[in-house]
C-alpha cells in the first residue's frame, strides 16, 4: 500500500498551503484593466471590441482560420453539432470517459451518443475501437454511415482530449473520413496541447474549447468554436446570435437560433487570460515534471503525456491499483487538506445514457476504477 500521508504532505509543501484545491484560476495580468475598460465603454453585453479581439486572437493562437465565441463550452459543442447537421434521431460517436457536457450536447440535438472505448495511454477515443465498431456494425448507404443495429445515421464523431492529453486524432480523422463522418473535437480541456506539432481542436472540421473557471484559462464562463471552414464559421456565428439577418433596424430571424454569444465582459477577462497562457503552460509542465519524479519513487503510476503529444497537463492524474485503493486515497487526501477527484463515472452508466449503444468498453472501465486527479493549479511565485 502506498504512503498516502507522504503524498499529501508532498502536495501541501509543493503549494505551500494547508488546503490545496484541485484547480484554481490565476489573474495576474491585464484582467482588471480590460474589465474596467469594458465597463467604462458600457458595452458589457453581446457586442463589443473584446469579443472581436478574442475571436481574432484565439484563431491566431490555435492556428485556425476562424473562431466563434460562445457563452460556454457546452453551448459551443451544441452549436458545432447543429452546424454539421446533427438532428433528432441521429447518432453521434463519442467516448464514455468524458465530462457530461459532451453527451449532453449530443442529446440537446435530439441525437443519441454511441460510446466507443478509449486508449489506455491517451485516455481518449481509441482508433482501433472506432474502426472495429464501424466495421462490425455500420455500412455506407447513399454516402451516409448507417448503424445496422439501430438503423440510425451516424452524423458526427466527437473524440475528447482528456485532461489535456491529445488522443490519436489524426488516425481518428482518417477513419471517419472513410466513413463520411465529420469529426468535432471536444478540445475543452486541451488549450495549448498539440499533437504532432499541431494544436488540438484543429484536426476535425470543428473544434470546441471551454473557459469555465476550472479550465487552464477562464472567462468566468465561456467557449469557443474553431474551424478552417468559412461557411461553417459564419453559420456558427449566425445560430449563436439568434439567427438574425443583418439590418440597420429590422428584426428578421431566418431560423430558430440561440442566444449563445459570449458577453463582452467575459471576453475582456479572456483576452487578458489568453495573453498569459504560455506562462501557465510552462508552469504546469514544470509541476507535472515534479509530480513525475516524485511518483517514480512510489508504487503509484503518474499519467504522462502520450507519444507524439505535447500536453498542457491541465489536470494531473495518477492511476491507482484498483477501486479499493482509489477510494482509500480519495478518502485520505480529501480528509487531509488535499483535494482529489476520481475520473468521471462512465456516461453509459448514467441513467439517461444507459440505453445507448456501446462498443466493448474494457479500457474505459479499467480507468474508471483507478484514475484520480491531483491538485494542478499553476503555482504562484
Ligand atoms: C469543461 C468541459 C466542457 C464544457 O464545459 P462548460 O462548462 O460548458 O464550458 C465540455 N467538455 C469537456 C470534456 C469539458 O471538460
């Protein structure tokens, strides 16, 4: 049995605190300056220069053609799914090991998630599991991928870069291209993470990021959709802004749109945060390196970035030997001032998604019983 006291003491010393949260935001740049400027301008709401600036800066940072700001990552995912045509009665491939937002966004479209297993070394969708599922269950009918077991069309595939570790996204896109399935990357956790030198979120036809308070940078709440496709970007902007046709004074809306735009106030905060992202990334990789060296001398495995990837190490993770040790560690650390959390309950085990089609999920089940996140904030000083 590992020495939990030694681990919790090490973490408290590392952060120099008697209580260590899992992930805290850091505001050490132009946040207050931009927020004050935004308030003074009176443009605090749905239009303003910070939204425009953010969309420009974010596209540049990720190397995308276009970016569209949204009110949060979940709404950004919903929008991305709508934009590629996911509708009621469709199916969308995703992984069971993800935050609830991924599966919820699929449900908002009236579609059902289909759960594909993850790889043990990436925590993200497994290309082998994906390919096996498609070959065993699906066929191309009139250019559409149909799941023979349910008779439904598979309209999209949403892999996720878990804790900022890139999945084998190039391979996933290759397989999906053969099956005419558009890929939307849930890159909510992977700002700053690259795979084979390219930013996560830019491999699929669309990519989605989140700026919730616990993410690597935050706008309080917020999300961004990135794409290289100008038409999709325009369509995403249109449906997130109530589908209003541009006009000097008339209110003409050409479809049922959403009020999903990011307020200028949140964009002001995010512009200031984005200026600091490289510093946060450096800081977090240093922390991950300290953890890696520490856990080398223990019998607990520290999760390291996959091959070909440069991870943001948004949330550091350890892999315990099984459910019992996992629960003992969660109990000990949380009772002793160090906040730790288990990886998510698998989506297919939640009541709303328990009837959804699932592939063999042995890796997801293995990880669900063992993975625990440990404190990962950028350290001060
Ligand atoms: C945070 C997150 C989202 C989006 O969450 P919001 O809180 O709506 O911004 C989506 N998917 C994953 C995997 C996430 O971690």
